[in-house]
C-alpha cells in the first residue's frame, strides 16, 4: 500500500509512517487476517507499507449461541414456544435444527454454526481508510474543490495484493499499480508487477530510497565521509539527521565553506544558523573547534556539483552575515541595561512580567546560593540578569540560544556560566549545572515557575503540561540529588518561593511538594528501584531530595538482608495493632512497668541501637543505620512470641501500645518498612 502526496512535513514524517503501519496491522488483526511482518516506508512524497505473508482469506469462525431454557422453549404438549421460534429465527434455522445443551445448572436450546471468512481483498480498503483516518495529523488540509482532508494533497495510490490490484478509491484517487520515482530523476510512472517489487524498482529505476531507516544510515555515512575528505569531523545530531532524512529521496552530500571572519561570532550562533536555516551539518577539527566548512544533503545528483555547492554557499553567506550583525549590535548594550525592557514582556498574565519573575528569582537564587557556599550577592545578581538576554537580537532570532548568549554578554565569568546553566537540564538525560551559582539559579527559576503556575490553578492535567512543570520538577530533583553537595530542604525553598507571591493560595507550596514527591516515584522506578522501597520512604515525606535518595538506597540494601522479611512482617503487625487500638496511650512507655523479660530485653537493646543510630542519621548513612536495626530481629520476634500486647490489664496494655509506637517510630526515622513486600 502506497499513498503518494505532495511534500509531507519533515518533522512529522517518521511519526506518520509508524502510525500508518501500526494502523494497518491493527486493522488486519481486528479482522482476524493473519500476516507475517509489516515494513513501513516513508519519503517526502509517500507513505507506504509492505506486509508479507498476508492470508488470502479470514479464518472461518465458529459461533456458539445459547437460547432459552428447555422449560421455556416448549409447552406441555412439546410444541415450540415463541421464545424457541424467535431464537431459531435469529439463528437463521428451524427449531428442529437446534441442539440441546445440558449442564448441572440446567438445560437450554443451543446453536452452533461456522461463519466462513471473507476474502482479504474485499476488506483491505476499509482497513486502509481506518488507518489513514487514525493518523496523528494536528491540522488537516483540503485541496482543489474536493471534499477530502489529509495532511497534504494526494496524487496517486497503489494497492497491490500480490500481483492483483485492489480496486478502490481513496481521497478521490483510484488505486492502481503505478508508483512515481524521484521528482526530477524519474518523474514518469513506474508500473509494479507485484507488491514484492516495490523497494527494488523504486531504487533501481526511480532513484528513490524508500526505507526511512536505510536512508538515515546512508546519509550518516555520506556526511561522515564528506567531512573526512575535507579534514574534519561532522557533528551529526539525531534531530537534524531525522529532519534531513525526511527531506530527501535520493541523498547526495555536498560540502561548502564560508569566510573565516564569521568565526569571530560565537560558534553556537553559527551552528544555529547552519542547522535551523539551511539544515546543514557543521564540521569541527580534532580539538572540537568549529571549522568554516559545512555539509548539506542535496535531493538530486547534479551533473554540475560545483554549481550546487556555490548555490548553497551563496544562500548561507547572508544568513551568517545576519548573525554577525546581531552579535555586533548586541554588544552595544550591556545586559543590565536591558533589565527595564523585561517589564514589557508578560511571563504570565496573572504572574506579571519577566521583570517581576527575574526579581523573584533573584531573591530565591541568593537564598539558595548562600546555602551552597556561593556568595548571596552573586546569586541575587545572577537572578536579576537571568532573563535579560531574551531582549537581545541574537536570542530574538534564535530562541534556543537563551542563556548561552547570556554567558557571552555577561561582564562576570561566574555569573555568565550561571546564566547558561539556568535552563539545565533542558530534557531527560541532559547535563546538569556544574557550578553552585548555576545550580542556585536553575533551582530558583524552576521553583518560581512551579509555585506561580500551581498558585493560579494551572497544574498539569492528563498529558497537558504547557509550562513544562513536570520537566521543571524533575530538573530540580536531579540537581539536588545528583549535583548539590548539601541536602537542600525543598519544602523550605518552596516556602521561600511562595513568599514572593503574597496573594497565592496558602496551600500552594504543599501542592507543589506533593507534585515533586510524585515525580520522585517515576524517577526511581525508571532506575529499576522496587516500587515498595520507594513508597516506604516517600510515605514518610522527607523534605530533602538528597536525603530521600540516601534512604531509598539504604532500603534497597536492607531488603537483601536475612532480617528484612521478619522485620517487615513485624512492622506490619505493629502498624495493624496500633491502627486497631482504641485506647489512648502516651508517647513514651514506662520501662519500670515492664513485667516480661522479652519486653525489657527489647527496650534495652533498642536504647543501645538508638544511640548508635543518632550520628548515622545525621550523616545520612541510612544503610548502616538499617543494619543496626536489623540486629533487633531476634529480639523483636521473641517479643511477639512471648508478650501479649493487648493484655487484659488496661495499664499493661496501654504501656505496651506506647512501647510498640516507640518501636515503630524508631524504624520510621528511615522508612516505613511495613510497606515492603519482602519475600524469603
């Protein structure tokens, strides 16, 4: 199946291709048509799928229907009732043709039949139309005066079932066996004798590499070889390579150069120009320094490659000149002089301007910087300047350079680095800010956004997250866990952030804290930690992400100990006893009231372990602390074997309940291990 179109949107091509293939396979499965394997194909002018081993017919289907009970199916004279006649009619048979089914629960009329499968060829058009209708197309377009809508106008349609054309009409186009080759190298139709000829005929005759993955790898090799020929190394990013693959059907690498004077402009600006405007790959030397060369991928194998090269160089030159002009103009004003301009840009209607946001960030950044050992004044200064580069010509042209240009335009090296690092991490797996000032600014920026957006009631719902709050929360947590040397208290920081918003709901910081805890569940689950270990820690609501990390890792180590299962069971038992207890009891037991050796022994051993745990808990060494707690296993087991907690004597019972609460609290200093599902 191939649908030929005008040039498809490059950034959507791969997703459309995969969705089309999945839709066709799903349709075959729903129709109970067996097949072996489906292979998607996608170029700028076509979406296609080749499916091998497709059954020519649906499998016959056995159907069974149970009718009315025998007592209701026949009257006392043995004649069929209306219920029996109606059931037979609905099955398309006479009452005499129905069977009787008898079980322990009763007897019923029963009908069994075989429904023959339909020919696959008759079902294919319906399957294709359903697959096309289900494609993820945000905005469909119409063409000519036709009533159809699709991502782009449709020009041809191929549907081959083996050697047979499945005759149908989709989007006003009649299906056939003629595909089209490259727009310039082979614009004439190419007739396919059978479906299996598709890729070979297109490549050999039509100058089209139809398989996206094959074209992707081919382009990668071409670009690498072209860079090697000019003595450099091409920097190939997946996103650009994907886009270029979506733009060409017959790739040819073309090298080009530009004036070395442009290297005076920051390399990030030159690279952005080459990538965004011209879809070119930049080239670096062995030291990673940008060379005045580029590699573009043409969609035509020209007989005059030098003319193609010159044309690309001619187009790139004014683009680079623009970047050089922006660089020159931006240097005429300091970052600080642009601070007032931020008042003209709204961050969010209810939360004020970017100027307001930068003032809030400044205060919080200074507060965090001080905790991280940096100068508070530097943190404040970095916050005030954090959004100023958004007012520069360079960032206006290339928004992805925000922060990066801030570093170039800053008059202080440490603050400049912080301006670059404030947006880290930009995506999952991205690098984290490496300097205390950068960490402080990045955390402050993200927490301000979280508190502000939650405070006006625009928390993420479902998969809608226009402000990137989930990414912001994960970013804050990653910085605190993976980078910061101090156990920052995120709840305290949220309180500080909310203090800058006096009119927000007083519960906002709690809502954001709960939101970040939820992100931690996903963060640790992705790393392979046990869900019950994560829950055992998070239910204690620790306020320091770094402390949370140490607890979870400590619990993961603890659950491997022989004592883990027994102590987890004991904690469950304690939890259930305390939950069911109706009596009120003090926070501390009275040791002098103990009348059993087992409880005295447990109390004494707990006192010893508690003393050992105090310095360990301060250091965050939860793994060693849990090992000390594990030493109580035998004593705890012995306590439950010999001591009846719910004693008839009320004073004894209350004292023992207080004692159990003390035991539970001792473990809760690390985690609620009653939630562990530890197996022997």
